[in-house]
């Protein structure tokens, strides 16, 4: 009995020792531009030999000294359904091997990994296909723009062992955070305040030299330009041919932030914004009595690492000849008139005729708020993020 137990124990120990000889393959796929908001269908065509842009990089690592023969499989999911999938040829990963691979390596046929005996073995994307049924459903959207439709795109990679059937190496859950693109295909940027489009004959007057600039868009990175109309300028094109008096480059809003506004600087010193963006070149302050033009460019990152630019209309406005001391009150009225139209304008006019003058103080739910918070709240109203329950005028 004792000898039998020893034999069984020795057999189990041998099995455990044998089990430790297997290789451990680690893989980690990283998208190179997770901020992309536009994706062209051609960017997913990995069959274009060597010409497809680098969308991802793949780290392949063997953590043991034991070589392993594998095949790497890549899937692209659209809203949870397989849109495209590809597979490499069979190849052996040497022991203690660590390599960064891009899809250009796989499609261009330029990737060579040494065999355990040192001879080079070519690794390439052997098979790749797009799901034609999925594409048929998306066909009209793709043909009209060349872009993939809005949605969630996930890149999934795994390595399948060939010498041990059934063994599959997946990415660790902690590495999946950079495998997803949320494509929104931004298309517009609409100016709101200050001013009106340059095609309108009347130039709105602003009663402060530090107005809040407000707009709406489905993008979140912007270039902001403000120009002064000089005496010799005959039209808007002449004014825009001069250097801007304010240029904010790559002003960035967080993805969950939809408060498109910033205040004109109160100083000529260079400025940086917390989420991203900075002033470029000299800053000149606005002056009473002068006419100004402004517009915005929405910067939209693409899946291949490039960028698209969406340009707004050009707005014009004029600073009041003498900026009143209580310019905040005037700006509150201007914003209210801008969103309330003629009805609210008439109500304000009636109040003034009865001797009421605005103080510039605004209360929200009994709490006094500053101009910045007031404009943010107005922006939320316009984007249906909140609603007004009751208004009191004192």
C-alpha cells in the first residue's frame, strides 16, 4: 500500500512538473487614436498591402522559455456584432520573446519572427473579411459619406494554441480599456452669441468688452478666431485677411461636457485651459465702438490618426460705444433676448417703461449665481438637459 501511494504521488508530481513546461502567451492590443470620432471604411480594409493606416499596435509576449505555435485572430465588433475578422498564418513564438506589432506589419508582409532555431519565419494576415450582411445594412450610409456609421467599435484579439487544442490566450480584462472607439461623426458647429451671421444687415451691439462666446456642436475640440474690422476693410474677407486679435487653438471639452462657451480674456497674457487648448500669438482686448468678426473650427479626429475640420459661419458684433458700469445686467438681458425672442423682448421693454432697471443679479432655486453659471444654465436649457419650473421677476 505504501509503495502504491508513493507511485501515485510520484506520478502526480511528474504531471505537475510536466504541466509547468507550457508556454504563457500574453497579448495586448492598443488603439492608437481612441479619441477618433470619424472612421472611414477604407481604414478597416487590411487587405490593402502595406497601405492601410496604423490603427492599432499589438504586443505579443511569451513569458516562459518554452516556444509555442499559435495563430492570432482579430475581430472588429460594431455595436456588439462582428463586422470584420482576420487571422494570421501559423507561427512559433520563441521563448522569452517580446515584440510590438502593427497591422501594417501584418498586411505588408514585412514581419519576421525568429524560429527557436534562429531561422526567420514570416508572419502575415492570411485571411481577412468584412461581414457582407452587416455592410449591406450599412451600405447607403457608407456610400454617401465613405464613413462608417455612428456607433461603438470594439477590437478584439486572441491567440490560439496549435500544439494544445482548446487553449486560447485572450487579453487580460485590465488591458481592454483602450480597445474601443465611440464614433459620433460630428457634422456641425453653430454659433449662438455674440452677434449674428455676417449676411444679416444689422450688427448686434454687445454691452461688455468681456462677452461670453457661446455655440453648439457635436464635436469637442475647437479652434476659435476673433478678428477686428479695420477702417480700410471693405468687407468680411478683408477683415479675415489680417492676423486674428484672438486665436484659441484646440479648446477642448470633456466628452460628457456640453457647455460650449468661454469668456473673452480680461488680460493680454497668454492663457491655457484646463481641459486643453491655449492662446496662440498676441491677445488684443476688445474696445468700445469697434466691430468684430468671429468663427469656430471644429476639429474631428479620425480613426487613421488624421483630422477633419468643420467650419462655422462667421458672426459679427459691435461693442457698445460706452460700456455701462453694470455691463453684467446688460449681458444677462442680451442672453435672455437671444433665447426668448420677441415675446421676452416686449416683456423687458414693458418693465423698463414702468421704471424697472435690471441689476444683473440672477438667482437659481433661491441661490444667487454668477454670469458664468447663468450662461451654462441657459446652454443646458437649449440642449434640453434641464427645464424651467418657475420664473420670478423682482
